[in-house]
C-alpha cells in the first residue's frame, strides 16, 4: 500500500463537545454503562475542564464549552474559562441554549473572535417559533461564526407514528432554510435521529420497524413503516424490498452510502442497523449537495 501524501490535504476541523446530561432532560431509565464518561463529567467539573484543555494537543479539534440547564456557569467563571482555553487552542466554541443569551451576551462579544464559534442550540423547538431569539443573536453582531443547532425529530414521537410509505411532517428540517436569514454560517442536527440516550429497559422485541430516507431536494424524510408492532425488527423483512424498489428515485447515481448499507444487511438487521442507515443516507445527501 502506498503511503498517504498529506502535504496538500486541507485540514479538517471537528467540534469536540464532551456530553453531560441531567435526568430532568433525559429521564431516569438511562443505561449508565453506555454513558459512563458522561456520568463522570456530570459530577466532576474539574475533569470536564481538563478534558477541554487536553484537546489543545490536536490542531484540528475545536473544544466546545457547553452551557445548558443543569450546567450553568456564572458569567465571571465562564469568562475566565474561555480566556484560559483560548490561550491553548487556536479555536474555541461556546454552545448555549436560548436560556442564557442575556446572561452571556457581553462575554460572547468580548471573548469570541472571528476564529471562534457560537453554537446556538434551540433543541426541539422550530426556528419558525424562535425567531425572536435568533434575531437577538443576530443583533449582537458577533465576530464569531454562529451555527444553529436543532433537534427536529421529537423524542415523544414513536416509530408507529410515521407514515407507512411517504414523506413525513414529523421531522421539520426548516433549519436548513432558515439559518442564513439571521446571518448564521451553518446548522447542525441529529441526522434524522432523536436526542435520546440508551435506556436500560431492555425491550421485549416488539415495535414498529421504521426506515427514514432523507431527500435533500424536498428537504424531507421519506418514511417506510411496518405498523405491525408484534413483528418488531423482523418487520424490516417486508420493508427492505419496498425501499430498494424506490432506489432509482432517491439514489439514481447508485452512490448513496445508506443504500449501500441496506444491501449489506444480513437478515433484517437490528434497530441500530437502521439508525446507521438513516445517518449514512443523511450525511451522504448533505455531502452531495454542498455548495
């Protein structure tokens, strides 16, 4: 194998946001074994702080300071942390929810420069109803680049709520169309997945089989759903041939990573398999339609 020549490769940056959670936001039935680091970070701010500073060892990692309900910092403490972090990292990012715009407005203006980012997280709320908060961010005229974060697939909606075969209105991707109206440079979401954590319920193998195929041209997800919840994961046996019969419509070039994953599935796959398909398809569509 020839060695990779990276002399002319463009450096790709990645935001690193060490996740912390509260049971108020995610419930109490969380499988702790699958979020072990997050659990530690919840209770140990010094560990969280050290993780952020350790990222300075990597030129292409952007440390993200995340502020949200349950993890509030006083403006003075946040200012001190941001200034210290900027001394060790080329770029930093601040992620906040709309709860804290007024608290941190002056700090965002003072401490974030043109190399930095503000990640403005509106959660499951639609940009359509958060126009006042988005305008408030726009009016700050920050030097930093601002990215809108949104979770358009609501956690309360179950697989069986989606259409059997058609576009769904249960996932509103209007962030794609709205972010630049407020001078933001981009948006981020969950690729068609829910903002949830693994639970420890175990499950009984039942549930509606759901496959979501994102269509960038319509900015919508096409849903394939087996409403027979008794079949559980086996319900994908009936969905796979239907999904593949539509490939010419959604993947005429036969290059989509999501469809390639479907073709490699043995038997019917499992719930994780189809989450993987959803993410692959979404990322493939975003990549193919980058300007």
